[in-house]
């Protein structure tokens, strides 16, 4: 009798995760292939859509000359400074709004009005008060990071389950112990979400600030230079660089969030 065929090995969870990540590359790869075909067949004016090879040449020139690192370092320095200032202020303000009802009644309505104002509506006022330099850009980025942190921190604290607070009262926790051991761990997922959104919004605002407050170095200034000189290779490379940096920041934030969540869980 012929030997029985070996049973198929069921894919492990890790195999499924790796397959899912590879599937996520299908759309970018297809877009690059379509882009190369369109440019090679001259279906679009080459002045409007340059080939991927031209963008790669431009990227190599910027990397080898060090110009990319100078601009990227300037953008990241502004982004991290604004993120830290906005997030720190947001945690304090959100904590006060969530923990202190009287403070919420006094300041809450004003903050709710403030957060309805479009972020870019502050540009004219910021440019008049702080000029067009790094200070103005950091102020703009701090505003971008502030709102999501305040909202998510306050909501997370207010949504602490009443059962947990009742257990804390039964065990005779002081207010400080209740906040530290009950309220903050319960609100942590919402706070993490606010900090993550602040990181995303501050990076997007960095490019907007550099594009609108034109002064100094930055990735946004590369886009402006490419647009003014009609260099689509520089514009497209700038867009790709912005996307890659944003993706790396997103992945780093998610990794840190999972590590902190595991630590809090223990």
C-alpha cells in the first residue's frame, strides 16, 4: 500500500502575522509598478510625473550630499519639541479637567470652544506674535499636540468604572491612592490614544508649518523648493520621505504602547 501523505501543517499565528504584513505591501508595490509603466510609456507629461528612477537619483543626491539629513533633523527637532510641550501641557490640563469637577465647570466650556477653532486658523496670529522662525513653528506644533491629549485624558479619567471606585472606597484608599492605583490605570488606554494622536498630528503639523511659515530648513521646505522650481522629482521624494518617517514614528509609538500596556498589566 502506498505511504500516506503527510498531514498539512496548520499555519501558526506567527505565519499568519507575517502573511498579513506581506499582504500590506501589495498596494504600494502595485502603485510603484503602475507609476513606472505610466512614466515609461509617456502616458503623462514627464514634467508633471517623473519616473521612479529619477526620484531614486534625486534621493541619492540628497542623501549623499547630507542635505536630506539636515532638513530631516530640523523637522524632527521641531516636531519632538512641540510634541513634548503640547503633550505635557495636555496631560496636566486633561488631568485637571477630569479630576476636578469645579475646574471643569470653569475652564471646560472655554476649552471646548478653543478646540473647535481650526488649527491652521492660528497661523496668522502666531506669525504676527512669534514671527516665522522656529519659535512660531514650535508653538503651532504644541497646539496640534495639545487638544487630543487633553480630550482623551479627561475622557479616560471621567470614564473610570464606578465599581472600581467603590472597591477603592471599601479598601479605604485615600484620594491620592485612588488616583494612582485605580483612576490612572483605568484611564491609561485612553491616555495612550491621546499621546499617539498627538504624535501623528504634530508630525503632520510640522510639514504644514514649514510650508506656511517659510523660514529655515525642513522637509516641508524641500517640497516648497521643488514646487517653485517645478522639480517634481524633489516633490515626490519629499512626499515619500514624509510618509516613511510618519510610518516609523507610528510603528515606534505602537511598540512603546504595547510595552507599557504589558507593564501596567503586570
